[in-house]
């Protein structure tokens, strides 16, 4: 009994400390985004604003041409289109491929899978120049479609990996039963495997979305205007341009971090199942 | 894990001669069509760039518009390997890799243990832990750049107010300190992912092992050393290799926080390749660097795949 209380106190204190360390920098970013500038540059620094200062968010969302916000709002749309488009393509293509890896017997199965995984290890910088030339000749520079195209190449191997491992954990008998009833392989994939693989699918969607939303290098080199610039690029421009206005950078950063945080918190219980199937099985 | 592995060995197609040829042909055809979209989407994008980068690494290309690009054999590579300005980014990359991975593993173990513990508001703790990982790398880099600001940064303010330091420090002003600060930003962002990986490993430890240890009245450090650590070896190895690969590719954080400075103090190998190709317009050398990074990473990938195979990965 006494030992149990000691355990409870220990783990709860530990969790509280870890939470504080994790949240402190982020909380400061939130506070800074709603603190007036004069307070952020005061020495000694005052940690809490005397009133909520929301002008920066207003600035960011202002529709005035040439204001801070005009580029930002376009970037929000671009980021959403690129990330959702990438996730959609990667999931459809990934489900089909993962089924083949998990259930079908064919020559070079291992090598093909290994080849997909090896691409994930290539540094983007090695591909930048030729990709730039290709996109240019296809007229896809500075377009969202072009970004979706290159982002898919990043995300698909990852999705294939998570999904094919997850599909493996689904008993073949489930599928066999459906196929005896006359369902085709694709029918079985659709009606049997997919519903049973929901945790794996959610994990894959989440990983793919975070990866696509986080992508920076391609967007930095392949986009040049608000037609396709994503949030990561705009935030890096903010950080370069407004070096003394941390509040503004913070406000933009929080807005850019919100969608992936919402997705990650909503799907967090699938993270571990996705990873457990993703190769860490002991 | 015997149940899971029994399942997965069932799932892998049967081997042997019993497999009828016609059925096999039809499976191969189906597999081809199912994999075609993924293959086109991935290899269609990267094959040409990979080959082209490889070719350029043997040429002397000094500008984006160069028409005269003589073949120079391995001289880009020999130039690299004999050049100190290549070995210092290499050294920094190693330092970055070792320190950040060690810290992430250490903290990751603690966090994984807590994630696995019987906590009251477990879902809340999990939600908190997932946050840094969800925050885009660029945003976390911008956040740390602001916090580390020499004049107005929160870190200086905090440390002065609690009396740890007496005057404001220039955190990103000195090469070594700046590199450590970049590592700090990386550790904050990546520890959660490492922790979740380790948690997945922890979950796979059969509870009978703990119960047996309890019956033997084993102490907690003893249980950790004799049960938890050995059972976590596969997850730890995977984390090690994955984080090493990521470290060789690290770009975003450095681009945003320091642009490789001060005095190139935070220029890691991928950033150096970027600068060589794009700022110095030395595409031949930049490509050779990229190929070199790929080779190192491929080596690590082989290790990674080996470890996976050893850890009962039925797919590979």
C-alpha cells in the first residue's frame, strides 16, 4: 500500500515536471503572441501581459493588400491544399501497394520494399537541382500541384511502411472467409482489411499529414509567390524579416502549428499502434 | 509476442513447390498493378534526379547556366576528401548526431516510462507529449530563436531572474554554444517521437516477465537492467539509426536558427551541401557532397534493415 502511494507520487510528479518542460517554451510563444511589443523588449522581462494584445492576429488576418497578412492567408490555403492533397494521394496509392506487400506473393518483394524505404533515406538536398529543372520544364514551378507531386514521393514510402506492417497483423482468416463468399481480392481489401486496419490507417494519415505540413526545403526552393508558398516558408520569412518582433513571429508560428497539433492530439492514441506495427515489434 | 509472430508468419504467403503456377502468375500480375501507382509516384519523381546528381558529381559545373561542363572524373570527390572545409561540417554532423541522439534516447526513456505508467490523466499527458512533435520544425526553430535572442530572449531573462547567470549571454553568437542550442531545439522537438517509439517497445514486453521478477523480489534498477533494457534493444537500435539518418539530413532548424553561422559553427553536412550548390553555385562539388551523404546514409540504412530483420520483422 505504502509502496503504491510512493509510486503514484513519483510518476505524477515526474509527469508534471516533463509536461512543464515540454510546454514552457510553447506557452511562452503563446504569451508573447498576445503581449504588447514594449513588454517583450522590457528588461527585466515581464512574463505576463497586463492586457491581451491581439493586434498581431488582426494584422495577420487583415485583408489589406501588401500587409503582413496578405501572404499569410494565401499560405494557409496553400499549406492545407498541399498537405490534404498529398495525404489523399499517398493514402490511396499506399493502401493498394501495402496490400500487395502484406498479402501477395511475387518476385523481388523484399527488394522492392527495401527500394521504397531507401528513397526515404535520400536527403532532399541531393534532388533539389534536377527536380527544379523538371518542375520548370513541366511548368509546375510555384504551383501547388508541383509541391504535391514532390511531397508524395517523400510521404508514400512512409505510408507503405506503416500500412503494410499493419495489414500483416490482420488475420488472413478474416479475408479468406469473405473470399469464400465470392468477394474479389480488391473487394476483400475494401470491405474486410480497411475496416479492420482503422488504427493503422489513422496512424498513417497522421504521419503523412505531419510530414507534408512540416515539409520545408522543397517549398523553399520550388515556390516563389503566394500562388504556392506554404506556411513553413512564410514563417521562415517572418523569422528573417521581423527579427525584433518575436510576438509577430510567435503569432504566425502558433497559427501554423495549430492544424498539426489538432490532428496529432486527436489521433495520438493511434501513434503507438502505428509504430508498434511499424517494426518495433520485439 | 508469440501470438503476433504466429499470425504474421501465417500472413506471409506460403513457400514451396505446392504453389500452383497459374495462381502465382495471377498474383504477380495483381501485385504489379497494385504497386504501379506507388512506384510511379515515388520513382517517377526521384529516379531522374538521382541519376542526374550522380552524373553532375563527375562534372565541373560552376553556374546554373554553364554550357561548358567538362568531365573531371573523381576530382570533385578527391577535392572534398582532402579539403578541411569538408571535414569540419562532417565533424559537426557527428557531434550533432551523437549528442542529440544520446539526449533524445535518455529523455525518451524517461518519458516513455512515464507514458507507460499508471497515471490519472494519462490521455492528457500523452496529448502534452505529442505537441512538440506536431509543431512544425520551422515553427519550433523560430520559437527557439526568439527564446535564445541575446537582448530580449526569454532564456536570458529567466536565467537572470532566478540568479543562474548575472549578465545576458549571446546564445547563438559563439560557434560551439550555437551548435549546442541547435541541439537543444532538436531535442525538444524529437524526444517525443523517440519516446513513442520506445513506448511501443515497452508495450511489447510480456507482463509475465515483470510478474516473475516481482516474485523474485527483484529491485527496480535490477528489473530495468535485466528485463526492460534487453527487451528494448530492437527499438533503441532503430531509434539510433533513424535519428542518425535524420541528423545527416538536418537542414530546417539550422537554416532558420543560424544559417550555418556563426563562423560556420553550425554548418552540418547537408547544410554545407546546400550552400556549396546554391550559394557558391558549385554544382559539381555540391552533387559530389550529396552523393557522399547518400552513401553514408545508405550504409546506415543497411544497418537499419539488418536490425529490423533481426527483430523479427516478417516483411523483410
